[in-house]
């Protein structure tokens, strides 16, 4: 397992690349040549690192919330969209690996909204607000009773909102 540390715009980051459950990847291999103690040690190390996963998700969600709040106060700008997109993009890419696939699906919908080929400052704030609140809720409610059913309904609604907005933007562009 390799971790990378780097700095960007004065912030320090650590990229954690956890493997999937390693013992599942060695099925069918010759057991006399496999060092299962190394696999168990790697899985233990991953378990220790997993304590930081919640902190990482919490930090990304705080960025989403703070940026959304800034948009509410000062309006949507290219810079706030860029910051929002980066946090959503990171969640989209890592949430499933870290155990939060539903938050990743909501982040994917937000990224689709923010990646669209039109003036991004035309993005309705309500759509951004709904996505940020959904990602926060999906993270907070993860694993609670009935959360999977509710998450499915919420994600479907977000995806329909995003698809509807993008379709409308496409119609405006073709008629413009």
C-alpha cells in the first residue's frame, strides 16, 4: 500500500490507496507459495487506515458545505464552482472504495451538473444545494436502518433533476 503526501494551494493532502480485501484476490492461487501472514498484515494496516476514511469524507463534505454557503452569500462564481467540483469529484472517485457508495453516486450527479457544456454560473443554486445536502445526509445516515431504501430514492431524484436541467440547457443551446 502506498500513500502519497503533497501540497496544493497551501493545503496538505495525503492520498490513501487502500487495496480491496486482499485475501479475495488470491483465490485459486497455489497456497504453498502465498504468504497469508503478509496478506493478514496488509488487511490489518488497511483497517487501521480506515479510521481516517471518515475524517477524509467529513473534510470533503465540509468543503462542499462551506462552498455552498459562500455561494448562497455571494452568488455562484467560477471559483466557487471549481472548488465545489473538486470536492464532489474527490468524493465521486473515492467514496465507494471508502465504504460510502451512495454518497459517491450523489457526488457523481453533482459532477455531471457542474461538468455540463454551458455557462456554469447559470446552474440553479437549488440543484447545487440539494446535492450538497444529499451528500451530507448520505454520509451521516450511512448504515442506519432503512438508509439504503431512502438513499436510492434520493439519488434517483437527484439524477432526474440533473438530467432535466441538462436537457433544458441543451434545448436552449440548440434554439439559441
